[in-house]
């Protein structure tokens, strides 16, 4: 894989990237509403510090998480599973807006709280057994602007791509992206707190056994 220093793009034409569908809406929520929503969700989401199985052992996730979904759904990823909390009004309203504007049916959201710039999310793809074969994920950012990076899993000719995600921005990831690309949110010195909400449609666990 090429090093970041030798191949590195910032904000390319996302429609030209192969093997994926990416759409960024930079001001899906205006700044005032985004600040109010951040403050509300920071205090009302049932945040928890969880462990995931990596490199043969259980480690603390470098961020806080919570999972909200329709009744009976779970989220499974990297040996960990999230039981769903019942929808709270702000998250349900966002779910309904995304479902309406993108003509889709969302049944869950995985919430992430990056407490500061030391919290991060390492390279991965959202390809867990409850995600389905070609998941469509809507990623909403609130709070501090963080850099979102993607890299192709097999094509070394393609650079690591960085996308800035300011508060109120919505990134739609679809097509075969989760099969062919990995993504991360690296550490970012001096960054303030950020909430990331990844709305998605998960499969009932009984259908993936």
C-alpha cells in the first residue's frame, strides 16, 4: 500500500472513485442546528466504552459508542455485539428525514463519540455479518471537523483520499464501497469532541446464520 506521504488526495471528485458510490452534503444541517443537536445528543445518548477483539485480544475502543434501532435488532462487528436501545426523538427524527430524502428505509444508527483528538477509528470496512452484502450508510458529523480517509483494498495505484467532514455534513457511502475500500478517522491533535452517527439498515441476526 502506498504511503500517505507519496500518494495523498484531498477532496477529489468523489464521483470518479471506482468501486463505490460517495456523496458528500457539506451543509445538510446548518451550523446553529448542528450545535444544538450535538449538545442534546452528547447528554442524552447512552454512551458506553466497549471492547472489541483485535490482534488476538480484547481492547477498549478508542471512542464511546451506542446503538439505537428498531425493536429486536442487534449489530455485530469484530466479535462484539450491540443490543439496541429504543429510539430517542432526535435520532428518530434524523432517521425519518434520511429515509424520506433518500427514499430508503433506515432501521438503525451506530453512534460514536470522539471525546477529543486522541480518540479515533482505525482502518476497517462496515462489512459485518449484519450489514449485508452492499450496505448503504449515511454518516452524519456533529461537533469538531475531523478528517475521514479511505483507501482501496487492492489497487495500489489509487491514493489514500482524505475528506473533511465538518459539523452538519452528511456522507452517503454506497455501491460496493464496503467490499473494496477501507476507511478510518485518524487521531487529530487539538481536535475537540465530535459525534458521528452512521444510519444504516441492518439485517436481523437470524437471517445471517
